């Protein structure tokens, strides 16, 4: 009985452990390193302010530093969006629908919007380029650590990091203009 009591006390203390304050610059560097490495995965985007009535699932590939990205919509609340593909090679951007070859290809020498996917990735890129005002880490649950970065304009960016491969597997952004979650259904290093 005494062992059970000690186990319960230990469990409650560890389960209720609060977030620990981190050095904002160190947390920013760790988040940038994880986000900017080459990866490929399938993401589910839930954006509160999006005009779409549900989640958007897309496959994405990224080269180092996010200079080159390819995103392809796999599931969408609007069927005509499935197959839409966005390719940014660092110099130009192309958007096409791989399932509908009759839809014209759009290309430009600058970045084209591929909302809400490109918007969410651009917001994450921009926030990680800024120095957070504060940062905290919640105790790891297995191999997953959670960091939350707080910015001077009131934004907060929570990142779940898989310690085994140093890949971000979930992001939550909260700000006055946007609230979204990017959750990886699958993720691996490129």
C-alpha cells in the first residue's frame, strides 16, 4: 500500500509539472534548426479564420532553410482543390492541378500565394526569424518536447519537437490575426 501511495504521489507530481522558462534565443535557435532542415511529410491544417469550412491536408517537401518547397493538396473541404500543387524552387513559383491538366499552369518569378497553406508556412517562417520575448518548455512526454515562443506583438507559437529526429510534428499559432494548427500525419527527414 505504501508503494502504491508513493507511486501515486510521484505520478501526480510529474504529471502536473509546469512549464519551465527557457532562454528565448536558445529556444528560437532550436526551433529554427528543426523547422529549416530538409523534411517531407503530410500535414493537416486547421485555420480558424480560413474561408474553408474544414481542415486541409497536404503533402509537403522542403529543402534546407525552406528555400524550396512543394505542397500538394490531398484532402480538402472543396473537391476542386484536391490535386492543386504549389512549387517554389527559390527563384520562381508554379501552381497547377496535377489531377486536372486542363486547368492552366500559373507561374511567376516571385512567390505566389497558395492560401492558406503558403500563408501558414510564411507566418511560421516570419515568426521564427523574430526574437521571441519569452519561451517556455513543458516537460517531455516520451520523445516529444513542447516549446512555446511568445512574441512582443502578442503572438504565441507552440511547437512539438520529436527528439529522435529533431523534426517539428505540430505547430499552433495564436495571434490577433490568425489562429491555426499544423499537425503532421507523417514526417521524416529528406
